[in-house]
């Protein structure tokens, strides 16, 4: 059986300067009813890692809820 979830991705990019890189804030609307803050003002590698962890965790929760 295939388990699926729908997400709306929101990304805010704060431009960096000579002292630091661009920073990203990421949030997800899950199933259009739950807003999940993923990360706040993180460099791109950290922001993407946080997004990956959140999506993997959401998949595990959806699987448990449907069994």
C-alpha cells in the first residue's frame, strides 16, 4: 500500500553579506492544516538537511497513523 502526504513549501531567503552567507527559513503546511516550522535563518546546507529530516519524519508519522 502506498502512503502519501501533501505539503506546501514556504521558503524565505535573507541575503547574506561579506560577513555571512544567505540564510533560509523554511516552513511546511502539511495536509493544508498543520504548519510546521522547519528551520529559522540557516545556511542552505543546514536548511536542506532540516527539510529532509522533517519530510522523513512526516512520512514515518503518516505510516503509523494509517495502520
